[in-house]
DNA sequence: TGTATTTACTTGTATATACAAGCTAGGATT
DNA sequence: AATCCTAGCTTGTATATACAAGTAAATACA
């Protein structure tokens, strides 16, 4: 047998979800309907649906049906949580200062990271996220204008870039790099720290189905920030 | 049906693996044998074996049989890889200096982290891991003597503590905290860095089935160390 | 002796069937 | 009109069966 029938059914379903034809939370055909469609037994159709459920692609509930799950809702995507939510969850005051929101030309490393040509236009934003008025994260972000054309029209004091990007280009993957660094003078001023203070820097690249969405550098004062949880590589 | 039959079979298998009765890489009964043992059909026994395989507990191969997989081999356990392997994989020279290997009394925070009484004896080791002769990680580790009684008799120039601990107390979980810090003077000397150099500090607690095995503080010079990969929380 | 081949086991795929259990909507009863 | 409850869908569990395909050891053959 070239490829098993249940695998074909899985591919069929995945293709429809990735193309956007079947949207998040929408209902997918029942086991019996899939069985009829593919001219197979219910158990074979069931296997496809069950395995995709195990993979987190679908969600099922007895009596109701099978539905398309949120893309990467709680898994690796939320790896590094939205800083605004994290602060609010602690019951502390959250505020943002927007320092930049412009278009600029991609330098070589940025172009490579975003999969663009060197010198091509990219959107650029710099924000400082504060907890109780104290700077906790400096977010410097380069965004692919082809995938997010309206980035510059947003008001990031109302919604963090991460939230906005999640909406317009559902994220499918993220890669991070962690480093201890000294902030440059400019950033030291914005973070209100001394030159001697070490910072935790997170480089974050995020993907959607269509390519690299953004490249972000998140800098945190070591004295105010700690990252905890499970790490998987 | 109280608990489904396939779930009972899974529990039976898991219990045998966790008790150590079925060792890593050893063969487990075939589908037909399990079916006979539990007086069920092959398909039901098969389901238990298949699901445990999906969970990474078992490994199967057609024609050969089903085997107990390595405990957490590649998953969250190897989150932060063995630094010795990482250096060797880069094709660079690896060396260690052992600075401490003694018994000491648990301070309050260490006792809490290890689940012991304050002042009770704990094993303590300090190592410096070097790449091409350059210090890359200072490993300060507190070990629960109840779970690893022979820790002080080891020679950690031959085998890293992590490797040894994995052998004597198979790890089931690990939790990490990441922070950017300034090393104290003592550690600065051992890492051969300037006072101004930021360091990436990883606090790592590891569990086995019987409790907290060890509490480690891993300090890396920011200029020489970068942590990459997927982070999940 | 050395090489095929068979045999017996394993897991993998697929089907037809049965009943259990959860949910919803519409119809019967009160 | 409000309530119950049944009919018809859904997924969940379980079985019996069949054949495909991979592995290894025993067997037959040259």
C-alpha cells in the first residue's frame, strides 16, 4: 500500500485547515461522513480524526462533533507569554511607551532573518513595557511588510504587537535565542538602569504559514526579570 | 464502564515500567500476549500499546516487537543539553575542573528546594566546564543524599554530574529558571571574566520518581554562551 | 558448508459490527 | 406554556476478522 488510507484522510483535513477553508473552531465532517466521502469504514476515518486530535489539530467532544482547534493556542506559541498579560496577571499596573513606529531599510542580518532582500523596506517598532511604571522590557521589532501591511497603522498602547500579529497572521512557529548582554547606552536610558546591570535578551523569530512574520529583540533588566518554566529544545 | 479496558492495560504497563520491573529497552509482551493476559481482543491491547508509544513511553517496530523507551530521552529532560556533549558535538576540546565535592549543611532555601530539613546534610559540588580551555559554565550543584548516597565517590572529570544522576535516579521532570546576573568575585575568577560581564544563570531543579534529586545553579559568561531553541512554558 | 526458502512470530492496515454515552432538537405530555 | 422525553445525531469503547509487511530463526537444498 503506497500511503495508508488514514494518512490520506489526515492530509486532506490538514490541507483544508492550512488553506483556511476550514477555519478555527469550525466543525469538520463527522466520522460517518468522512467514511462515506473516502469510501472507507468508520474506524479508518475515525483513526485520522483521532490522530489529528492527539496532535492538537482538532478537538472532539462526544455528542457534539469534531472541530478545528486553535492554531498552537497554548503550546509552544505562548512560550514566552505576552508581557502585558503577565504583568496584569500579577495584579500590577501595566503601561507602554511607544518610542518608534516607522518604516526603515532592512540591514543584512535583519533581511536574512525575515527572508527578504537587503535594503528592502521593513516596519520597525520600539516599545517599553512597564510594570507599576518601572521598565520591564524593551521590545525592538522588525516586521515583514508583505505579511503585515497595516502594521504602522496600529496603536500599540491599546494592543501589544504580539497580540496584533497573532490576529492578522496566525503564528505557526517561534524560535528563540537567549543571551545575557549589556544594553547599549540608548537602551539603558529607556530601561532606566545602570551601565553595570546585566540584561536578559530574547531574540524571537515568529512564523506564520506564509513565512517569517517578525524578528524581535526583547531586552529585560536582570534585576527585574526572571524567566521560568519548562524548556524544550 | 468505570475505566475503559485499554486504560487499565496502560496503567498496568506504566506501573511495571515505573517500578523498574520492566527496564529500559527491554521487550514488553506482544499484542496477542497482552490480549490473552487481559482476556480482550488484540485491537484493545493494541490500543494501549499504541497510545503509550505515542506518549513516548514505548517504542515499537514491525516484526521485532514493543520495547520500553528511554525515560524522557529527547523530550523536556534534555531541555538544557549536557554541556559536555554540546561542546564535543561542536568538535571542540572539552575539559573540566573540579573545585568542590563535599558534604555540607543545607541552608534554608536549598533545603526547601530539595524538600529537606534546614541544616540537614546535602552533597555539594562545583565544576567549571571549559571549551578549548575557556570556561563556559560554572556548575554549582546541591544533591539530595537520600536519593544519591554515592554522589561524593564519583569522579566528575570522567562523567558529568548530569550523566551520573541520570543513571542512578532516572529523571522524570525538570524545572528551570533563567536570569541575567553579575557573578560574584569568586565565580568571576573561576570563569575568567571581568566584573562588568553579564552572565546567564540557569537554576535547574530535577526530579526523579522519589523526589527532588538536585538543585543546580549554572552560570555562563554572556559573551560566550547563548541558549537557543524552542521554549515551552 | 553455504545459500535459499519456508515458517512463525511480530506490528501495521482495514473492515464490519455492536453497544455505550453525550448532546440537541423536536414532539408528546402535562 | 412549560416540561419531559424520545429520536437521531455525535464520539467512545470493544470485538472478531482478514490480510500486508517486516524480522529472525529453523529448515531444506545444493
